[in-house]
């Protein structure tokens, strides 16, 4: 309920209002880090060694590619595939 009542309107506002672009990037990054932490915890329960450095570097690379892409233009798909 807290997510739907508080965080969802903030996320929608950060998408609609162009001045809040940095807030959207921060929210996306925080969500990505949370998902990586959950993945690592689940992998540890299955006794699988997941590479933390590879996960963090690829997450940062994806955010960087999408952040510096011009609005209305496709991102560099070759770069995304390399990541």
C-alpha cells in the first residue's frame, strides 16, 4: 500500500515532468540495486556463486547508455547487446 500510495505517484511525476529526470534515474538505479541484491541472496540460498562485479558493472553500463540517449531516438542497440 505504501508503494502504491507514495512511491508510484513520485515515479509517475518523475516520468511526466522533464525536470525530474534525475529523480527517475535515481529511482531506477535504486530499484536495479535492490533487484541485484535479491538475486544474490537467492543465488546464495541455492549455493551458486554469482559474480557481483559483473552484475554491478552491467547495471551501471545499461543505466549510462539509456541516460545519455537522446529522447525520441533509439539507443545504440549494438552497445546494449555488448553489455
